[in-house]
């Protein structure tokens, strides 16, 4: 197997933003909504700081027609702005996602997928 280790360099979102279209790990801060109805969620109402995979874009149109500039978007289409904005959840730091194991890209498609996986496994035959 190729070396699976990688180094993460966090960038303060107040200092610099990624290139548009860049997949990133985003450190998000905010507060979980209070669950007044049941009170069963132990994190209800608590402040959080967590990491989510997202991508950065200079322009994003939400399904409701809202246009966002310089924002981070997750796989569910949730938009988060850089820290210091008036959003309820903001991105404090970001880091470029590592490339796929054994490669130098973030995505492989189609017929190139299986050879890329075998290469990452050191050309071991499938189990």
C-alpha cells in the first residue's frame, strides 16, 4: 500500500479563502438549536466547533433563489459563510482535502477507478 498519511494545514478563514471549486475540510462553529419539545438531545442548545467536508465557491445560488458569495457549501447544499459574518454557523478555518490514496487528484471517474484503487493497494489482486 502507498503511504496513507497526509499533513493537514489549516488556514484561518479571516485571512484567506480557497480557490473557487476547491473541496475542503471546513471547521464550523455555531450553536445546536434548542430542542424545547423533548429535551432529549444532549447537545441541544450547546455551542459546537466541528469539521465537515465542503467545497468553496465564489458564487452559489440556493434552491430558494438566494445568491451567496464567497461561501462554503456541504453535500446537502447547506451554505456557511466565513467567520465574522452574521450567519448562525460560520467557517473559522479550512484545509484542502487530501488527494486520493496513491494519486494526485481528488476524484477518479469511470473506467479509471478500479486501476486507481489497485494502484493505491499496491497492485494486490482483489480479494
